[in-house]
C-alpha cells in the first residue's frame, strides 16, 4: 500500500504560486536597487557640482557660467526628485511583494504540515495492520505447535 496525499495537486499549485511570488519579489528588489543606485549617482553628481561651483566662486567667473551651473544644478535636483519618487515606489512594491511571498510561504507550510500529518497517520495505520497480521501469524503458529 502506497501513501497518496489527497491535496497533492493543491500543494503543487501553492508551491508554484510561491515560486512565482519569489520571482516577482526578486524583480522588485532589482528595480529598487536600480532606482537607489540612480538616486545615489544623482546625489553624488549634485555634490560634485556644488563643490565645483564653490571652487569657481572663490576663483571668480562670469554670470553666464553661474547661470549654466544653476540650470545644471536645477536639472540635477529635478533628477534627484524623480529618483526619490522611484525609490519610494519601488520600496512600496518590494514590501508588498514581500508580504505576498510571506503569505504564500505560510500557505505552502500549512499544506506540507498537513501532508506530514496524513503520512504519519497512514504509517500508523499500516503499522497497526502489520501488528494485527503478526499477532494472527503468531496465534496460527502457536495453534499448530499445540496441535502437534
């Protein structure tokens, strides 16, 4: 007699859902890291630009150069704002998918535990039947010895 879990197909479905949730979560983590890297690069660029502007102010330069630096700085600030928004959205998406993955893991664990309990019950029934058969064999052997 072989053990057959009645919810095997459902367990496989839940495992597939968990795997899909994991892939989605990994993609969200990648998107978050990408946005965070772009934000870091933009902040670094702004910092370097401000240092360069500060050095140029000490040396002295024309109004046109000052306007160009200001325009470039404004553009960099807009880029930073954009990437900050992207980072926030990516983080929210990542957290949402993390919660989904966590829920899928819990569902899988429930079905796996149920499968283990069913298998243990099955093995106990098998063991009980084997014990009964052993008792019957022992009784038959005893009765044959007594009869001889």
